[in-house]
C-alpha cells in the first residue's frame, strides 16, 4: 500500500497529515518510533537526580552548624541556637 493511496483515518496521528520537511525536522519526536531503552534510561536519570536533591536537602536541614562570615571576612562555623531556650 502506497503512502499516497493511504487515506487518513481517526487515530493515525500526525504521520498521516501532509507536512513540510522543515516541520518534520524541527518536530522529529512526532515522527519517529519511541525508543524504550532511551525512555528507561531517561526515567532512571530523572528519578536519580530528584532522589539526590531530596537526599541533599534532608541532610542540609539536619545540620547543627551554619557558616557565618565574620567582620574580618573569614568564614566561621557556628552552632545553631534557639532564641526560645534559656
């Protein structure tokens, strides 16, 4: 069956429509088959990044020290204290 003889039916998507080569070059994701290995790698990479960010936020919130710049310009680590405790 030739592509020219193929009649567009509902559910065919953008592949069945007439389009220019520029549109196909710019929007190539619409015209290629999905690659499952790339999708799996991308999903693992995104969730790894999110997990690392959550891990770093969790560890930074639980620290008992903070860095403070003194008047002479050096960085000093001071212990966190609460204004509510006596």
